[in-house]
C-alpha cells in the first residue's frame, strides 16, 4: 500500500473509532445487503452452518438481548 493509502486508512480508522457502536450499527442497518435481527432478553438464538451431507456446525448459541447483523456479499 502506498504512503497516501496508509495515511487515508489511518485517518479513517481514527474517525470510525470515535463513533459510538450503536451509531455505526444504525448506519449499517440502512445499507443494501444488511439484515438486522433482534433477540429479546428472554429469547435464545442458535446460529448454525449446514454443510454438505446434512452435517451441521453450531457457530453460536446463547440468549439475548442481542442484535445480529448479516452481510450478504454480492
């Protein structure tokens, strides 16, 4: 990466680090390809990947409250 690209990346990181997480999530939620799911305090959630031959891999299982963001790559 060039020196100017490194500088731009540093400035961007410094800018983003000053923005509260909730504000970043709110902004991301407005973007194409982003879905936000809310799990309440008394609810549980399970994220799993289903592979070939019906094999499952549990990626995460817990309870709320939580917001889950999914990003769909084009």
